[in-house]
């Protein structure tokens, strides 16, 4: 192999499904400052057999050294900050729903 480049493997994939409500942008900015690179994908929510009136954004981050319990606590803090009944996120391709 040529030694002119480096490779970094990020083992953990976390996808948060955030409603675009008041406070959403501050949470995305906070995630960007903590994790650096991430992708954002906007979509319509379809839950409980109907389309939601609010757009959603999937915030996908790749990182190392996080665990499921830590991400669950983070998701719950986000849920509370956005005043949501529940919040979905994926941790390494496992969908987790936190709620009150």
C-alpha cells in the first residue's frame, strides 16, 4: 500500500430522527460541535397511520467510544428539550424509541 493517506474507521453509527420544531436547530448545532461530520436528511413523518404536520430530519453521525446507554440518555434529553412524547434513534442499525 502507498503510505500517502490515512484511514480512520468509525465503529458506531447513530441516527436521530428529529422533528423540526422550536429548539431543533440548537440541538443540531450542539451535535455538530460534539461529533464533527454528520449528514442531515429531511423527510415527511408518517406515524400511527398518518402523515405528521411537521417535517423531520435524520441526523446521522459516525463516531467511536459511545455506547447504547449513553445514546439513550442523550435521546431522552433531546426528547425533553423538543417537548416530544417520544423520540426515535438508531444505534448500529437497531431502532430505539424513548418516551415518557
